[in-house]
């Protein structure tokens, strides 16, 4: 028996299929006995693990660990599991251990780390555990040798999600995962590609995946057709880092999805979508494209250059204008707080966002503080030596580093408190002036209240000390797209 644990990562209303675990379960389906424990559904995952261990002791506990809330939830669960069942190996996979394999292995309750794409690594690890334990040939695996030294095996080549079996949705209760969003009354999640070929040096995807692999459009359409027929799905959130690359691929996908009449959200690059023809954009709209998240990152070319974003600010403005005509809402995300000149970066970013809102008032805006992730070729802003990442999972799970990870309060030496406050104040004013359409629970009076309290501020450019908006947000709990899912 293999146990999969998906520690709690989100609130019930943002719950989606645990795609990472389903992808791993898919390769064991029909070959191994396994159970999935999802902390997003199960209020007592530790007790459930105990119950399962009593029934049929597991050979391995495989845990999905994203940085942030899921990592914080994973620590006590795995610590307690290891105390009770010291003979059962524990493997962590996902972005947290892929980015920080040594911190993960420093935890006495983590025996292995499956870095990056974990499907084949997991299968080979199970075989090695059964066959006496030669882990040295398993690509993508990190582990401790008998002396406790950390061994990081070479990377595993990336494969298309289409090379692996379909997610075993039937092993979960779909009613817990297919929920209403602004896209539709029954929203599911799907990932049609993995990785990204770009090298933006602030992005956590870059150190984990060196390129991108897409599943064939016919498979994406077949999976979604199944979700629609079996579970009545009418909307989809695509979890891809980069949903669009080649235009012919996007066109084929659009052609196949159109008949399904789904509304969907995805992430893409500004320059990629800007380069598509009108015909392709119309086809995407017909296929159900409703909102696209774009990492605009900055409105300043000097910042974009430092980020290695391979994008010009004018392209973002051009896209904001053009996409309006196709009825697709752009959701632009910004990474603010350039380590060399955070004041200028913030000032220029505020000005740029105002320009976008003028061109396309429906554009959604997300403002994030820059927090670095380790990079092979140097971190954005040259912050090497200016920040020291925790070396243990416990420290990552503290409030200080949780707030860093979720960008709530990064407390980085290059961002003065006054500038951080300025960024937060501006974001509060913008999000109140245009409450996100993603919040389907926000009553009309709440929208009106936020708009009327903030419009004079936005109009006059007065963002400081928005105490009345802080107060209003205590009554009107607005959805925060940057920390919650749709
Ligand atoms: S920011 Fe976006 S485009 Fe850049 S590397 Fe990350 S996922 Fe790719």
C-alpha cells in the first residue's frame, strides 16, 4: 500500500482536484494499492492516515508540498507520522522540495525528495525500496546516504503529461472538487502542460523545469469531455505555467474545445498572445477563453531587462488594448520592489497600471512584492548575499518565512517599509476601485461601497493611509486572487 498525502493548501471554496497527487496516482493505478488523503477535504488528515495504517500498513508515504500553506501543513503531519511509523519512508515532491531539496532532507521525517516531474521517480523509488534500496540510479531523486550526506541524483528529462495515464478522478469524490467560480457553476482544474521554456530570473518555475512539454490537444479535449460528461463540468481552470506557446497548437486546441462549451481561465505570456492573429484570438474566445493571467511584471523596460523577461512594456499596453476587442479579460500580474531602485520601480509601476486601467478598465490587476527564489544563473536584482534562505523545513514553516513565501510581508533588506506600504496601499485602492470579477460572493452593496470609498483616491492619486478601505475590507471580505485560487 502507498499512501498519498496532499496537505491542506487552500480554503474550501478554492478547492480543486489535487492534480499533483492525481498525476502520481495515475501511474500506480491498477499496479499498486494506494489511498489518497487530501487535507483540503479531510479536516483530520493525521487521524485518517492512522486509520489507514491500522488497516493496511503502508510501504511509503508520498507527500505533495507546495511552498506556503501546504508546506506549513505538511511539517507537523509528517513529523507525527514519522514518530508513529519510523519504518515507513517518507518522500516529498512538488515545488517546495524541488526548490529547496536540502532544507527538505534536513527534516528527520523526510527520507527522499522527488524533484520536478515525479511520476517515473516515484515508480522507480517504489521498485528500489522493494529491491533492497539502490537509489543511486533514480533520476530526479535526492536522498540521504547512510552517513546522512545528501545525494542529489541527476535531473530527470521532462516528459509530456500526455505520456502518462489519465488522472484517476474516480478515486476522489468529485462533488468536493467541482465548485462554483465566476467561470461557471461547476469548475474543474486541469494541467495540459508542464514547465516553461523562458528564463525569468525571479520565477520559481525556472530552477525546477528547464523547458516545457505539452500534452496533445486531442488529449486535453478528451479529458475535458470526460469531465463534462461524467461530472457536469462547465468551466475549467488550467494550472499550466504557460498555456500557450505555438499558434498552431493554440488554434488546434481552440477548435477541439469549442464544441465542449466550457469557460476557462489560463496563464500565458503577453508576447505570445499578442503575436496571435485576430482569427486565432476569435477562435480562443469561441473555445471559451474567458480570462487569461499574464505576468506583465513591470511597466519599465529597465526592470524587464533585469528580470530577463524578454518583454517590452509597450507590448503589455498593446495587448491590454487589443484583447478588449475579443472579450477576453486580461489579468495582469506585477512583481514590484526592484532591489536596486525600489522607489523608482514602484513609482513607475503605479503609473503604468493606471495606463492599463485607462486602456482596458476590465483588466484585473495583481501586485506582488518581489521575493527571490534560488536560480542557477543568478537571482533578479543580484540579491545573492543579501538574503539567506532557511535551511530547515521548520524554519520555512515559521510565520516570518510563511509571510515571505506568500509575499505578504517579505521583509527583504532592499525593500524599505515605507515603499512596501506604498505598494500595499496602491494595491488596496486599485482592488477596491475595481473589485475583482472573480469574487462571486461579493454582494452588490459591497462592490458599491468599495468603489465609492476608493474612487476619489484613485482619481486624485491619493493612496496613502487608506484607513477607510482597511475598515471596509473588514466588512467586505474581498477575494484575493494573488493568494487564493479562482
Ligand atoms: S514568469 Fe512565466 S514566462 Fe517567465 S519563466 Fe516563469 S512561467 Fe515562464
